[in-house]
C-alpha cells in the first residue's frame, strides 16, 4: 500500500471529507486530492499534522509500519458512544410508543415516545459537544438510522390528522398510521414515507463519503 492509499484509507475510516482534512491541515482540497491520487507528496509537517486526526503514527503514514499497541492511546470515543446510545434510546422510544398505543389506545403514547426521543437526541448532541476523534463518524452513525426513527411518529400523526380532515372527522393522534379512508391512501402514504427516508439516507450517505 502506498502513502497515497494510506492517506485515503485513513481519511475515510475517520469519516473526514477531503475538504475537512484540508481545513485541518491548512491546505486546499486539491492538495489532498493530489496526495491521494499520488500526483504529489505531502510535506513532512503535514504528515506530522495528519497523525493526530488519523490517530496513527507518522511511521505508519510514511512507511506503512503498523504502530505498536501502546503507540496510539486506546480510548473510548465519547461521540461514537453517545451516538450509539442515542440511537438505541430513540429506537426503544418508538417501540414503547407503539406498544403503549396497541395496548391502551391512548394519545399520551405519542408524547412518551417523543420525550424519550428528545432525551436520546440530547445524548447524541452531548457527545458532539464533548467531541472525540470520530465526531464525524458519530454523526453518520446517528443520523442515517434516525432519519427513519425520528420521523416515524410525526409522520403518523400528520397522516392521521389529514386523513381525518379529508373525511370530516377528527384524526387520531397515534404513533402508527391508521387506515381511516381507504387502503389505497394508506398504502400510498406508507410508500411515500419509505421513499422519502431512502432518498434522504442516500443523499446524506453520499455527503458523508465526500
């Protein structure tokens, strides 16, 4: 593996775009692009600077020599842990809200779900404030699945209300879509939700890979 390949691999592993790495090193995005394509070679001071965001050694960047276990401090990245914990909390909140609704058919299930989701999102944001070497990766870990999780209850509530207004009755505030008017409308709205979430995730994933 060449130094160009190592720079590109480490940049992607740490969730950095070429623009973000260039900003940290005080160079242009074109300079990073040339390093990764092998068109030019980074100066020694830039290699030293790269060792910090990449959490590796200059020896590995220059020669590909794997660092010894104690050469890079092993630590738990707070941002990644908080992103994972926040996503789990939000998933639990969604499942709990749906289960409460199924058992008791009560509107507060929506409030309970949203409150716990607010806590889960707060955990993620706290991790971003504290920071870590993998803050960018943490954003990807949290945002991509939560496009689906966080939007589900608001989508269901809006759908149920609009579906009710269309037929002149009060739509239920529920964490699940209700089949009020017709199965066709119900299916189309579900397909719309899935399509929007997929497209959003694809766009965000491409942005994270840049």
